[in-house]
C-alpha cells in the first residue's frame, strides 16, 4: 500500500501503541518495521509523539522529540532518531544529536537508573544497508 504521511498504521507486534503515525517512509516507517521484525532482539518499541511529554531539551529551551524509544532483549533502552541523508548534516539535527548524547551520558552516569541507555542515529543510507536490528546497529555505529 502507498505510504501516507500522518496516517496511523496498525498491526505491529512489538509497539506498545496499537496504531502509529509517521512523517517519513524512508526513515521512520522503515525503522519501525526493523524494530517490529526484531523477534529475538527487541522487547518493545514506541513512537514518540510530537508534541508530547517525552523530549530532550537542546539549545535555548527548545524541545527535541526523537523518533523512537525501544528496549532490547537485554534490557538496554534506546533513543532512536532517523533522518534523511540530506537533513542529517544540518546544524539543527547535529545540535539535537549532541543534546541527546549528552542526556544519555547524564542518565547513565547519574546512578539513578538501573537500565543502560544508548542513542542511535540512523540515516536513509544506513537503513538501505540494513536488513535487521543487528545489521542496523553495525552499519550505524561504524
């Protein structure tokens, strides 16, 4: 079926939401498919709603809403962002990624949480090379 921006898609196995809307097929929708198909590797995932209560502050009080939170089978928590190759190089996107990595370091170093958090930034090129969660991690983190 043709992808429609903002349309709610259902039938997910691992999403904690019954239906989820996406802004982009080549990144967000594709990422959701990889997360949902990761049978042994992903326990659950959720699309972060924009605007909503889950965000990372960056710049002068701006709010960054990453695309997803996922928990893998080891209990590691992931904040995940997907961007087009073109957008990935913009100042704003880079600043948001820096803020997310800073937040991850703070959470992991604080001792206030039992779980470990990671940030995963993926582009269209990464997604084109990946066929699974494991291969996405290898491609995006290299």
